[in-house]
């Protein structure tokens, strides 16, 4: 069975160039053409293009400027720029930033350009495969975490479910007994709490989107959902965690993967403060200019200078047999897939700080889709996890039972 031709988008403001390109490659690829950067960006919203080829010199928006926008919306799309002009500064900067896959000088040779396109397709496919593997690793780690928490979850669910069969009988048989009616009301509230617990677990485990898809997400809601679930996991005792939410920035990303990044860093921090008097782990969320900033800081043992660069290498661990979680190399790859950066600062005997910087959601793009829903977390009857305002400190109670309250 023959494979369908791969989809390809070519962008150029000159109609003659569009005709030449399409006639050259229409037998090899499914070629789509756009006469402007704006038209190309609109087409990219409707269709997925593994590779986009664009002329650099176009009115209103250059090819590099268009690719910077496209890279935020579709990180795995490979971008090839064509130019007959000498623009070394702009093109070198674009290459260094990862905005373009390769620069091809005009007039282009059909055979050479075909070779570049094939390599770009290979690069796209490799990124997709890496994203799939990362998603599977993240999900496996989350499933293992649920298994460790199963005993606690089962215990709490049993405490609730034993009352449920009595509710309707009490309400129907004893309508005038105020005390029994009050008990029935409490039982109904317990039932609602049970449903919420189940939804929290399902939400934590359920992948929100297919691999590689990004959506507008609230980092504040992302943090609160993670903390709500951690009530059932001893690996991160919430009585040792302090959370400060100074803002609720929106980003383009994948909340499940980002939650797993934070979970790994929190677990590392908890392990680092073992045996430390007044050992604490802090999680902070704020906004700095055009970026959201997440900080995980502990006052634990610290990391020796000679190991700081090694912690990002695959399979490297300072934990021995305990190092079975999501590695920092995978953490770094997830952050970089969000066009962000992660830095580690540590001093032996004083503690370690991981700083994640993620670009904010593009405000102009958001205005084009005002009905897009931003996730939120509904407060439970006994806590208010969704009410943190700018500058407020979110504290976790000592028993860790009801999650974070403000």
C-alpha cells in the first residue's frame, strides 16, 4: 500500500514563485500555498504542516517573524527560510533561537531543496516520537504514584461510602425528625465530597490532550490541582511544603507534563531535607515581564559543584536505588518543549533552587479567541484552593488532609 504524500506549506508574496514551487514539488508532496504570512498562519490554524517553507522578504511580516509566531503555536513544525538577500544578522539570530530549521539561498536548486525538505520531515518525525515517549514516561510515573496512594484513597472512600445507603431512607421515613434530617444532610454533603475526590484522581491521571498538543492553561490552576492530589501521597508530605502564588499567569503548554515536572522537583526537595531540622520545601509562582516563573527551593543538603552539570544527563542520579522517578533530563526536555528554561542553583549545606521560566501566552493570539476556556479548580466544601490572589501565601495545614487553603 502506497503512503499518502506528506503535507507541505509554501509561503511567498510573489505569485510566480508560488507557481514554480508547486509545479516542482506537487508530484512529491501535498503542496499548499499562501500568498502572505497572515494567510499562512491562518492555514496553519486549520491544518497541521510538518514542514513550512517561506520567503524571507515579504510585506507586513518577514518569514523569520512569521516563523517565531508559528514556533509558539506548533513547536514540532520544521521551518525553512528562502532568501536571495544578505541578511546574516537576522537569519543567524533566528537559527540560534531555533526559529528556523535551515536557510536556503535563492535561486534554489530543486534537488538541494528537496533534500532539505526530506531532512526537515525526518526532524519533525523524530520530535513527534520523542514527545510520545516522554508522554508515556510521564503517564507511567503518575500511574505508579497512584498505586502508592491507593491505600489512603481506599480508606477515605470507605469512610464516605458506608453512609450512602442510609440517606434516602432517613429522608423519606423520618421527615419530622430534625436530628435525623441533619444527619441525612451531612451524608449528602459527604457523597458530594466523595464525587469530588474521584474527579480529582481522574483529573490527575487523565491525559488532557494527545501527545504534542498544547493549549492555553492557567499555571495557578495547574499548581492547585497538583497540591490537591498530593494529599494522598506520602512521597511529598504537604506539611513540609510552603506555596506562594503571586500571580496566575497563562501559558501555552501541557498541564499534565508540567505537573509531573513540579512533582519530580518537589520529591527531590523532600528527599534533600530528610534529617534536616526545620526542613522545608517552597514552591513559588510569579510573573516576570513576559515570562511565568516557577521556583522550587529547599533548605536541604545541597548538590556539590562537581555534580551540578551532571544532574541533567540521562540515567544520572545521586539517590542510588531510590532514583526511579522522572529524571531531570526528561524534566529539562519537557521545559524546553514549552520554549522555557530551567536552572539549578545549589550550595552544599544550604539548599537547592530550581527556577523554571516559561513564556506567557501570546496576548494578541488570545484576543482572537476570546471564548477559549481557561481551566480552573473548583473549591471543595472544606477548603478554598482556587482563591489565591496576587501576593498571598498559600499554606498547607499540618495534617495535609484537605489540601492547600488560603
